[in-house]
């Protein structure tokens, strides 16, 4: 639950363009960062500056870890829905094997649908979690499926192509079947109404009771219950199917382990080797105590230049916030850019001590806060194609308290967004006046990066749970509350004179750029990501709306923040930035209290009252204004391609990175080379 996703205000500043150019790392400054655009998505490239300066051993390590990352792709597809692999493989067969007319609107619409399935690792929107609506008919798709060689289709034993259509078409076309990947609607059974494949045959009440009965309230070092398993009911018995070698997803996990063992052999040092070895042991046993041991070793490895995440990590995809989706990120430290993050982390105790929250909920001693800016080498699983711009791990509260955490900002991803962004009319359309636009132009990049650093480096690591409080006490509201807590920490401190004193901001005016951007996003512009009539579902979007709506309401009497009309359009206006900071501090204090005490009812009230509902009139206006800009509200990436160069003996002599692969080309290659799971995984 520790990701910082790019805000709507930043994401919307990307240009729309198509095409790409062949290049190597040496020519990367000339690459075309935009690849293509379809539906509500724009595909970008990112470069990997500094890769050519790594040693051969480090390049080899990156290569092996990248292979391990890509081998987990099918796991996420299956986690996101039990029919996703079958649907993807059926559509890929049609896309590549169909011999008929591929220029018709029906085929183009089917192609777009497949591209969306690739992007979201399934049939539900990667962000909003609602099911896609196909722009073609079942009859047309059936015609395509029946026209290709049936032996190439993902048929179960004894199944015909007709029967495959009968099985999958209701899932694709019926809006009532598996309507949401993650349902967060208050008052509904969140397990039964969510299409994600983390539970089978159990209700929400049964799932909560199962894990409550497992927990020892006196355990000061609890494991992350349910993190790496599917909870099922078979023959009347509720039990876990663990994701491990020899268990569920073993075919993919065995290949991940194969490449991790290769990586272990070229580790930079003994500490890193121990990390990889412990991760392998965790994959081989599925033991969550071993996972905690791995997490502690990983947190303590601060000297390695190369780093990575590989495994079942974030719980946003589970409606109960317990089970983790599979993801991987391979990266190396950007030494120069890291100086900013290190300066923040070196002052962690000062920030904790001066936080506006109650002293009972503060850490007496902040431990092990490490921060750096990284260069992503490969994105995979739940970090691909859409990715976070900042990550703070591990998620275990007791490990964070006793051993610390690692916080990263992904520099080359942020840079790719910036490189792809040119004057596209977004600020001119939504920012109130030239005063605010100049403020954002002057300080926006700087304060945006600082907010991310504060969010990740310190926000997630701040505060503490009171003794005996269950880390899962906030249940379905936990992710939203946690993201709001970290965002508020960053917002409160980005305006602090301490940042000027440390040389992180140039003057006392800079923070206003981030305040305005955040309020505009939370009150208005992130609504372009919501379909008309829908509520806000995703945790990060709920977090931003919660904060923005709360301060808007609480500051209404003083007109701290207003929504003003100008030329028939709605704009955000901040009248008092100092009062706004005070309100951010008040809300941070309350949300930390909720987190520290496990106050479920207060969490529920905050989220339901401020974070969920959408003003339909304002929503319609924002959608109409945004539509005229011809922008895509969501961005994702194609990965670089790594090629191991070997001599006659098979010894790696170099690793070459290129940037010329297209979106469909990459997705089809991944499906061919990294697709080891069976179509149905039970």
C-alpha cells in the first residue's frame, strides 16, 4: 500500500503522438517518447540513462533480474480475473491468425479491445476497475474465432471453439457478469462482487473470520496474513492455496527462481546475495516468516547499486486489502539525483518531531529511513505498463518500525513524462489565471518531486500504531487512509520553512505550486478518469478527493479555497495558502489518529463522506472541456529490450539495450516468451 502514482495534473500534460524511432542508449536523447494512443491510454517510452556506464557484472545482474521480472507476467493476469488468460490468448490468436479483412472498423475495435486487455492485464480498467465495453458484437468475434485454426486457441481438454465462445463471451459482453475487478461499495459483499481472483467460493464475512481467527493480538511481529495465497472453499472447508514452487502458479514461479539463481551468482556483494537467496527460499516455501526475513535483509542492503522488487507486493487489487498482486521493478541508483532524497531522509527525525499529529502517535525514534532516486531498467507485473513514480517498502508495520524502509522516486519515469509533455492546452484550459500558471511553470516540477519524496521517504514511514492495534483494522478503507496520510505529510511539509533552510526549495512561495496543482486535481481534473455516473473507486483517487473536498468544506467559511465561475467554466481558486496548510495539518492529525488507533468507523465516515461521490454537473463539465484537448488521461510504457551478447563459449560479454519495440510487438513477444501458466489455474 505504498505507491505514489502520477497525478492527473501531471499525467494530462503529455502530448498525443504516434510512432517511434530506432535507437540505442547512446542515442537515447533523440528517442521519440510517444508510441501510440488508443481508448483513454497513451503509450510512452522511457530511456535508461547510465546503463552503459555499469560494469559488465552489473549489466549481467540487471539482465537476469529483468528476465525474472518478465516471467511473472501471467500471474497478474490470472490474479486480476480467472478468465483473463483464456480471453487474452483467444484474442491474440485471432489477432495474429485471422486471414480476413483487418481494415474494417469491427476488427480495429477488436484490436483496441485487445490492447486494453494487455494494458490492464485483464478485462477490467487498470485504474477504475470497471469492465471494458467492447465496441464489436459477439457475433463478429465468434466469426473470427471460428475462422482460425482451433489448435491455436486456448481450448480445455475436449473443448471445441464453439464451446470456448460459449464460456468466454458472457464474461466479455454481459455487463452484469464480473462487472468490477475491485468493488469498494459500502454495504455490499466486497468479495462476492469483485472479479479479482483472490477468493473462490467464500464470502467477505468468511474471509475476514478466517484471517481474524489466525491472528494473535499479542504478536508484536505478525506476518502479512493472506499475502501470497488464494482463499477458497472446497468441500465445505475454507483454506488457502499458496502461490509458491509446487503450489499455485508454480510454473511461472519456477522460472522466476531460475533467473534469480542466475542473479545470485553475479550479486554485487554478500548482502545482496543474501537478499536474493532469501527471496528464493520464500518462493520455494511460501512461508511468510521467510518473506519477512527477506524484507529485513532487503531494507538493510543499502550499498548495492542495483536493486529490485520481485514478488507479491501491493494489496490494492484485493477488496479486503490483504492479498498482494505480483509485480517487479529492476533499477539502479541515480547517484546525483539521490542527494535530494538523502537530505530529506537525514532529517527524518526532525520532520517526525514537528509533525502536527498527537505525540502519542509519533515515533520516538525514526529508524532506517533510506531514500534514493532510481533509474528503472524494467517494469513488470502490476508496475507495467502503468507504473508508480514513487515506492516505499516494505509494507509490514513492525518491520518499518524496527528496521526501517526504502523509499524511491523513479527518476527516468518522471523524466519520460516531462519529455513527452509540451504545451497541449491543459493548463490553459483548467488553471484559473496567468498567476497560477506562472507559479506552476516556475516551481511545479520541483515541488511535485519534493511532494513525492516527502510522501514516500517520510510520509509512509511516519507515525506508529498503538500497541495491540491490528494493522488490518481499517479493512477496505485502509489503502485510502494510508495514501491520504502520506500525501498530507508531504503537503504539510512542502510548505515548511525547513525546506528553504535545507536548500530544497528556493523561497517561501514555491510550495504554492504544489498546493494549487493538488487542489485542482483533487477537486476537478482527476474526474476525467471517471465514467459518467460512476463513483470514485481507486484508492489514490479517493485519497486526493478526500483531502481536497475536506479542506474545501472546512475552509468554506473563510473562503480558503473556492470553485469560481469564469466565462461559464469552473476553476479552483486558493485565496489563503497559509490557512490551507493549517487545514492540511488538521486533517493529517485526524487521519494519523484513525490509523494509530484502528478507528474503522471514523475511516469509513471520512472516505464515504468525502472521497466517493462525484458531483454530476461538475463532472460533465470537466469531461466536456477535457475532450476538446484530445488527450489521454492514462499513460503507460513499453520496456526497453535487453540482449545478452555472448562469446563462443556462451559467456556474456555485454548486454545491449534498445528502444525500438512497438506496443503490440512487445506484448505479443511477452505472450510468446514469458507465458508459462496454464490457461486455468486452480
